């Protein structure tokens, strides 16, 4: 079975096109391998793009490339059960000996790394190398094959079941509790010190009387 390509690059109009909006007049290429695509539409098959020739283009690479394109072209994403705005999307971000699929800046998580899992899970070595960073893992393994671009866009940006946020910071409630504990300890120490001073002053006064 040939690989169905959810999105093609229209070389004539210099833009990306869904198979639903494609024509047999224009020329298209694969967003991943840049090979020529053919537009297929008939009474039986759903409209789709396919490679004209045998290709090494893989499903993994194709979905990774399209997910990166989605992140690059949009400005909001679901993080921690809330849709947040992001800026400064960057692709293929190098961290040590590893590369992350993308990185974005949100108010809470500047430099949030995004890893799109298509076939293989993140390795322990990579997680260790990224241990000082916040990572949004988007797991698409249970949805293959994804041959519709709108479906892929929803899974990448908005589906709560596809994401796993690996944070390297304490949650706000934890920070508040920790700060409150420190304040209470500080107050207790202060009162203990004042109590000790009052006690010793009282003893010294009694000694002077005798």
C-alpha cells in the first residue's frame, strides 16, 4: 500500500494544499522528501496525494515534518489542560548530542521543548540529556496511519490524550506551600529568639535584686 501524504506543497502557487483543495492541473511535492506527488481522486478512493515514484520517504519522517510545520504556522497549543499562546517557534533544536523536534516560548515555560513521538518512544538517554528542560511529549503512536491533515493538526495542538508534560519545575501550589512553610519557620525562630532575650533579661534583673 502506497504512503498517503496528508498535505502537498503546490509548486505553482508556492503554498501548502490539502488533497481536498487540490487539482490535477497543478504540480505538488512531498513536504518531507520533496519528491513529486500525484493527486489521486476517484469514485472509490478518498482524495489524497501519493508519491509518483518509489521513494524512501517514511511515515515517521512525513508525520514529523508535518507536525513541525503545524507548530511553526500556529500560535497556540494545549499545555497542562489549558490552551496557551506561544511565540518564537524553532525547529530541530540541538541540545548536546540530541535534537528536539521543536521549541516554543510560553509565559510559564520559555524554551519548552516539543518531542513528537510517531513510532519510537523517547529513550532514557535522551530524557537524561534533557533533564534540565521542560518537555512536551506529543505521542501519536496510537493514531497511525494519519492521512488527514486536519486530524493531525488537532492531535498535535489540542488533543489532551496525546500529550505528556515533563516539567523540571515545581507546580505553583507546591511553591506556595514551600514558601509558607519557610515563613512559618522564620516567624517561629524569630519569636523563639525574642523569648530567649526576654527570659535572660528577666533572670539578670532578678540577680541584681539579690
